């Protein structure tokens, strides 16, 4: 699916260093409820999940998260391959991407792991990328953020509100966020630094082991660190990752020695890894003309690992420049050799819709969707094509079914709202809008939308009761956050 580009925003790497005495910052939308109770000595898993959920909802409203089903499918699959090999994984993990060209990754409460788009475009191999995923997964499974919270409390009380405020501050200005944790006496600051270094070492060791068990090349970890260290000597502004993941020489040697214990791994190159790189470059970086030249040069001079990835990037670049016939020609060739490739199917759907032929997209996707009805790429693309083809009831049913499997599928609500508006179903539109606001932690707005839905119910007593119950659930969620 073709999604609008969003402005870049700076974000922090790993969130542990932000646990100092930072002040919460105001937001003019989706304001978090005040959470003033200090963290307990032992942060329970349930509380960690609640805090992580609130933080994720806040990020949806304020960070440039890429709601791209193809990219989401790839990074979630890659992350799951690592999580299944992790010890102490106590809850499902959620992986997401921010539209930002810097090399960066971060983890926070409840198994949420975010990466910057620049991490993928700058990684040299899938094993290098997976090494960063594994490192962040290890931070979560070892509960480093909870442990750091407990350690910080021994010196000064930690409030959840100040934790979230520090995260948002670092989102807007990483240097300010990091400077904020330097406040206070030097002894306390040094204690936090030492604690973080021990966590980084632990995450390195566990991450490399996880990487090997998942079938990746453990040498990807030292290779990635070496690349960062080399680039940092040139003072590149792309190395935001190094601000809280310092790479001293001994860290490189330690990870290299640990990776060597697993022997040499000849892991084949991944086509999907190179396809997702091409997608990010063509859709979220540069401009169409520059990208046409970039991928065109790769194809002409055979400067690629996979020709398919270079051709795919060229097709997307043609699409972005509204040269739909050229994009369709390339994608037709790619699909002829790989008929079920989700990258190609997604792009061809966009081209057919742009060519005012959504019916052809529906015909192309329907057989594949029937075989895999819960696949988000197929379901979302088919629903989008059906909406454009004015096949609203079928689209609505697909989206409702998808939300039964994944109630936090943000893009599903956006498409559902479009379908309800087109069919004049105001009550359903308000209800879908309320759920979308809920995913942004904008509970007051969600309740307002439900009040509008209530006014559209007429004499349907059962529906009135359902809406009143959902309003009460949102109010209870707000109260739960306030009691944390």
C-alpha cells in the first residue's frame, strides 16, 4: 500500500539512559494522564505491560511510525525468529519502524522494540540487522529497564510520569534528553553509567547467542559494531545509535571473540532483506528522480546482490514519479517469476489503483487472500482495492475480521472509517474512530466519538448498552494509568 511520507523526528536509542530526573513535557494532543506513584521495588510483569502499552499508544500519536504492512510483516517476522530462541520471553513482542534515516534502535516496557528506517538501509546484511534486533530483545527479556528503574529508586524516587516525560523529551531533542540525565550529583550519574554498561555487555552476550540459535551469522554483531566505529571516526551525523550504545574497541573485540565460538557461518543472502531496503529507499528517502537514477544505475551496471531488489526499487521509484506504465511493466515481470511475493503484490495493487483499475487488483489478490485470510499485507491491500472499487461490504468484512485477530491494527481502522463514510454508516464510523483514538492514548477524544455514536443509535437499546460499556472501559483504562 502506498502511504504518505511523514516528517522525520529524532528519537532516542535505548531508553535506559533516560531514567534520570527528567521532567515531563507537555503535548498539545493525546496528553498522558498524570501518573504520580513511584515505581515499586519490583515492577510486576502486569504493570510493565500496562506501562509499555501506554507508551506505545503515545508514540503512535507523536512519532513518525511507518504504518506500512509490507515492512511491518518483514520486521515482525525477523523479530519473531529471534524471540522464539530467547529465554524468559514472558509476553509477545511488537516490532515497529520509525521514518528516520539515522541508525537507531530502542526497546521499552512490554516487549516493544522500535527501529529507525536508517538501520535497515545502512545494515550490510540481514545478520547485521538481526544482531541489533537480538540485542534489543535481550534488553527486554533481561528486564533491564525495570532493573534500572529499581536501581535508580535507591538513589532517588522514580516516577513513571518523569520516565515517560524523559522519553518524549529525547524524541524531540536527543541531546536535551541525554543532557537531562546528567543533572544531579556526579556520583549518581556515574552509577547510572556503570549500570548501563553492564546491561549493554549482558545484552551483547545474550543477543549473540540468540542470533546463532536463530540461524543467523553471529559475526553480524561485531561486523555491525565495527562499521559504526569506523563511521564515527568521520563524525557522521547518522550515528545516533552511538550516543547510548558506545562502541569502544574492547566491545568490538569481545563480541568478535564470542561470535567466533560459534564457528564460521555461511548464511545465504536474504532477498526479502534487500527488497525491504529498496522499499525504504524508494518510498521514504530521497526523491523519485534521484531514486530512478540510483536503481537504474544498479540495474544497468549490475551493481546489486539481487537483480529483483534493484528492479523492485526502480518500479517503486517510477510509481512515486507517477510513471505508472513503467512501474507496471517491471512488476509484471517480477510477478511472473514469483507470483505470491508480497512486496510485488503490494506495489502492483498501488499501480492498478493509480491507473483507475482497482477491479484488476481485487481479481489479482482475492485467490491469494482466500488461502491466507489473516495475512495483513493481502487483507489490507484487498480491502483498500475493494474500497476503491466501491465494493464496500466485502471490504468492511475483511477489515473487521482482521481486527478480530489484531485489535491494534491501526491501518485497518483508517480504511474502515473510509468505508463507513462512503456508505453513510455514521454510527459505525464514530465507533471505529473512537478505537483509533484509543490506540493513540487519546481517551477523551475516543469517548467523545462514542458519544456521537450513541446519538446515532436511535431506538437500538442493545447497541446503546454496548457503547456505554465501551465508554466505561475507556474510563477504567484512564483510571488504571493514574493508579500505576
